[in-house]
C-alpha cells in the first residue's frame, strides 16, 4: 500500500529528498506521491515535520 500526502503538507520538500525512487514531486501548494512508483518504504513519512504523509 503506497503512502499519500495530505492537505496538511507545508510544501517544505523534506520528504522528496528522502525518496529512494523519486516518487515525490512538487505539485504547487503541496507535494504528491506517485502511487505506482512508491515502494512503501516509509522514508518520506519519517522526514515530514507536520506528519502529513500517511499510508493510503
């Protein structure tokens, strides 16, 4: 099950730099995770300062 970024995202980019498969992209007001690419490793969720990344 892939992770997703909720509306709580503050677009800081901390998660994107931690993704080993570059599944996270800047979508303007928040970042988004490509579910087809996500490995479900959780590295991004561990880096989010506002806990905006949750399992889908």
